[in-house]
């Protein structure tokens, strides 16, 4: 790999250098509490175009826009009373809200795929916060991987996927959540979860009452998920809810056991059976499986409750998307 990206520790001096680069239209990988993001000035069409090119992301798949605070986004989106409530409860944090754009919205149409809504979030990671404050503009930041690869949860993983396509990776250590943000569409009458994440349905319901599940806002979205663009596709077959091995399989286990035997190797997402810990380890362990040259991956059943819903959603997409 022609790995030219510089990995910089997330120190104050590097954060302010990075902020200047982003202001000038460059793109760079940055840590967040969910996964690493590939950030660029969302108001600059050239910067946004660089993000799509580096990721090889289909232009019809819009980006999430990150802000330092709710006040910083008022020029771009209508903050409905429902959104205010959610922001109060969950921002800064791993919740993305889809809101109607205002007529004064500064965000490049490229980043929104021409939709009249905008997906926005206030991240909690102190480095992301410092960067957003320093560069004083909204940052588009999809996961810092090539389309179809794993979302990275460490600077090394970013380098493995995009190291030959970007100049800088700001290293903020491993991501605390390890799974992408929950996306909630509150632009219509009924709130819809477009993507489950670590802000769970129960947490949302507690604050705003019942929510439904819906489909992400890809322009011209086909009805079957995963048909328009590739989700993470593991390099080898991946089986779910497994209790018996196929020879040579690597097991991704969950919980204190009993752990089924006979697998080539075992990685336990959370020996204590803690779903948040499992979410934090999920992409990292899948990455380790790929790095170790695993030929088959098996995953134990994971309860579909709380953040387990998000874990299972990612795993189901991965199992459907196997290309090898
Ligand atoms: P990623 O950047 O890879 O985390 O993916 C962002 C997700 O947000 C994609 O699934 C998009 O379809 C979704 N998204 C972004 N903007 C919007 C929007 N305005 N309406 C609905 N979904 C959106
Ligand atoms: Mg992604």
C-alpha cells in the first residue's frame, strides 16, 4: 500500500493546524465517539467532492453534517420543538437528526444529494468538538473508509483503508462507541429511525414517545436495503446466530458462555455480556478477522435489545453483502 497519510496525535497544535487545512478545503480523517470520520468543510463543494472521491461513495448517498453546537446549525435547519427536546436529551452525542433545511442553508447540495432535508449531529468527542470550534464551520464527515469497507474505529484502520488517498489522520485513540450514530428522521409528522445505533429506541421513546422504523434518505432509494450501494462486505463468508462450527471458522462470541467449541479461533465481543462493550468491539474484531486472513466468520446469537438492535443490523447487512 502506498500509504502517504500522516497520523498526527490529537494535540492542541495539530488540531489547530488541521482546522486551518479544513478551512482551506482539504479533507482529513478525524476521531469521533462513534467511528472515525472523513471530514471536510460542508459549505465548500470542492471539499465535499473530495470526500466522495476518496471514499468512492455514490453521489446519491448524502452525508451527515457535524456542528459544534445546536446554535451553530440554526442557519441551516429548522429546529422543531421535537428536535429541541431530543437535542436537550442526547447532544452532544451519537444521535443524528434529519431536519428540514432552511432557505439560508449553507451546506453544499453535493453533501445532501439534492434533498431538502439535512442530517445533523453534535458530536461529543472532545477532539471533534475542539476541531469544530476551531474551524468554525460545519463538517461533513462520513465514516473514514472506502465505500463497502468496515467503518474504522482506530487511526491504523483508517490508514489501511484510505492511507493512500488522504494527507492526514488525527489520532484520538480508539472510538468509545464503535458503531455509527443512530439516525432519526424528524422532518415529517412521525419520527422514524433510519439507522439504529447506541441511542436506542427505548431511549428515544422515553423522551419523545413512540417512534417507527424507516428507510434512509438515499435519493431514488430502491426498496430492498443494500441494493443501491454496498454496505460493508466482509472478504469471507459470514454466518449469524451460529452454535456449531464449520471447519476453519473463526468465532465472534458474545457473553459468558457456554461458548461453542471447535472453532479455529475465538474473539469474544463482551465476556460479561455487555451490549455496549460488544458494539465498541464489533468493527475492531471484524477487522482483526480480516487481517488474520480468516476464511470464514461465525457470529454467536446477540440479543436484539438496546444497542444489540444496531449490532444485529450491521451484522445482517454484512452477511447479506458477502462478495467472496
Ligand atoms: P454515513 O455517512 O456512512 O454514516 O451514512 C450517513 C447516512 O445518513 C446514510 O445512510 C444516508 O442515507 C443518511 N442520510 C444523510 N442525509 C440524509 C437525509 N437528509 N435524509 C435521510 N437520510 C440521510
Ligand atoms: Mg459509512
